[in-house]
C-alpha cells in the first residue's frame, strides 16, 4: 500500500496551512515568518521520511528480509539533521522566540495524526 494511501494529503495540507496562517499573527517580522516556514517545510519532509522508514521496516518484517538496507539509517540520520538544522537556524534569527517554531513543530505532529485515514 502506498504511503499516500495512509495519509489524507488534502487534510494534511489544510491543517498545515491553517497552522501557518495562525503562526503569521505570532511573529514580529517577515524574517521570523520565514523561519517558521523553513521549520514547517523541514517538519513536512521529516514526516515523509518517518513514514518512509516505518513503511520500509514493516515491509522488511513482513517479507522476513534480513538484507542490510542502508537507506533506513541514512533517512533516520537525515531526519535528525534536518530538524536540528532548521531549529538551529531559527535560533540565529529568532533568539529567545524560538519557542514559536518549536511549538509549530509539536503542533505539526498533531496535524500528522489528524491526517491519518481511520479505516
């Protein structure tokens, strides 16, 4: 089954857009909003990588494949580097107001949960 079949991309896009719209009113400058956009983009890629890794590991478990799949550890490290990098960049621009992008990150996890199709 395709990853997109498990997540309603329309819901995900709507909820993410609403979250970005609300965050627009929490910032003081356009550069802060760009940081929020960057963090949101990084989180979306992070979610895609998470779903890919879980799906690949599930397929390997079902098939009983014991082959060494190098792509899984690369994606896991990439996820970590991506989010830490985006938030570190945000600290440089926003300083102590980095709590807003971190809150966006946490709420984006809720958005992912709400976007799952419940069959």
